């Protein structure tokens, strides 16, 4: 058998990738260790192993921080915003990529400009508008801006997927008697499934971790989302680090699960939608 020669460049690449793994995982593992300690252990031995595994930090964080209700609120807001943004974004992307109309490029430019607008610029106008509409301090007042800020990226990626699809498929469907709605539902959407995974994962993680809008719009403790509830563990005079890190671990578990389930679709989706065929 012939032995494969390992080049110096490959060794350097593997070493670099190994260092990246350590850089990304080390803070997470350290935070996990701290969540089982006491505050005294954190101050005296921040990088050592806990003397006793204190699972009560997690129970306290779950009850005192109202993480159960906050997790439910975040799930409602993120899933609703995700479903609506994917629905509206896919329809708009299909219209821009495959339907012939004069303003298609202008509409695409309009959505791309939306990617450059930071949320801080529209925070005060949104707050005044939603207060007048009675949407402040409600989950609906969070869902609407989440959809709005998710649409530009969704449309940008999904347009690439629809443009890469062979036009012969749509022509054959039209010859067989399909109207534009059947072409979209039966041909375009199944072929763009990978794009839905990519945009859905990006939108879900971004909305799940969003803090500014949720903190400004929601004042009722029963309607606060998970990132806002985590801020309760930081006080003006002291911070309970162990229980705060336990709450953070609880908060990131859903995103880790979702990412692990669909991470293999990200690279395939981005490369498939990035190149025009």
C-alpha cells in the first residue's frame, strides 16, 4: 500500500483549525464549569474544577429568572417571525428572480438597502409608532420588527437559489398546465429546501439572541424574552456569576440543538445560492 505524504501546508492548516476549535470551545467549557461553582470558588479558583457539582444553580436560575416563561415567549416570537419571514421572503424572492416585471431590480435594491439599516436608527420611531398602535409591551410588537429585519437577508439568499434553478423546469410545468402559484408551490419551493434551512437557521439564531428591541418594547415580566431575563442576574452593585452562567447555559441549549441539527445544510446552502449557473 502506498502511504500518503502529508505536506507541511496540511499540517499547518490542521494546527490552525485545532487552535480555532480551542478558541471557540474553551470559553463555553469554562462557563459550564463556573455554573457548577460558588461565587467564592470563582474568585479563588476561576479556572479550577468545582469542589462540589452545585446543580441548585440551575434550579435557582430557572425559577428566580423566570426562564421557563421567558423561553416560551422567545419560542413563540422566534417561530412566528421565522415562519412569516420565510413565507413572505420566499414569495418575494421568487417574484424577483423568475417573474418578469420592470421594478424587480429596484425592489431587490430596496431590500438590500434594508440590510444596511441598523436597528438603532429606527428604535425610537418604532417605539412611538407601536405605542400609538397599542403594540408596545406585547409579543406582536416584537414579531413585526423581527420579520422586517429578517426579510432582507432571507430575500438576498433565496433569490440566489431561485435564479440557479433551471428555467426548463418552470417552462415544462407551464406546458403541463401549471399556473404561477402551482409552479411556486410544487417546483420552486421543494428545490429551494436547502435555502430555507440556511435562512431559517440564521433568522432563528439572530432573533433568539436579540436583546435591544425586547428590552425596549417589553416591560411586563411575564412577556419578556430569554435575553432580557438573563439581564436580571446582573445588578448595579453585585453579580451572581455562577447562577448567571447557569442561566446562560440554559439559554444557549436550544440554539446549539438547532445548529447541530441543521449545520450540515449551511455550507451546501450558501455555496448553492452564491453562484449563478
